[in-house]
């Protein structure tokens, strides 16, 4: 479920992905040769089924123009505030679907950009671009969270106004 929730927009979507994944696991169980870990084999099937679900149900809204990103904050790319795993997962779930999918596959699942491109039907360059943009987007969300956490509403309002002026 943890794998699916990182790809899904909601708990219900994650449950659908997980159910489809387990159906596939049971259909393919005889192909498991026992040479690797069962957990790794199941994880790969779950990831693939999650991607299939996204392709079928999201019409592959995977690419987003950099100008459409909500959090464009100039300045330092370093956030000093520590974020716990639960908060980071919530931020990853708020990423646009293309960013989120590539980020999960590359940073969390360990796929290469070449593998991601093949699995998603995109170019390797698009995979790299989506990953890079996802990192920037997450860094900017962290900056906003840090500004909110420090109680600096003026900073957050300034960011929102600046973003509106940039458009």
C-alpha cells in the first residue's frame, strides 16, 4: 500500500492500484523463480500496475510546463528545517502527477531514467527533466512550509504575490 499511495492522488486510487497489483501477483505467481526476493518481485509488479492504472485513468497527464508550477521561489535552494517522513510523503503526493511518478520511480524505487522512459513511454530526457523539476518543486514546497512553520505569514504572502507578478 505504501508503494501505491506514493503514486495515487487518493486513498481510494491507491487501494485500486493495490488490488490490481495483487490480482497480477496471483496471476503470475508461477513465474516467480525464487532467485531474488519475493518482496522485490511483488514490489516491481505493484509499481508496474500503478503505472498502468495511471496510464489508463489519468490519460497520461505526465508532463507539466515549468511555468505552470505553483511554487517558484527565487533564492537559496537549501531549507534548514527538518521534515519528517510523513510530511515529506504528503508533499510528494501534492506534486503534479508527472513529477510525482518520475520522482517515485527514480528517487524511491531506484529505476534508471532509461527504465522509466521505457516503462512510461516517454524519452529519457523527459524523465530527467520531470525528475529535476520535481526536486525543485519539492524544495520550493519545503521553503513555503518552513516559512509557514516559522510563523512568517508575511514571507508566505510575499511569495504568493511574487508568483502572481511573475505570471
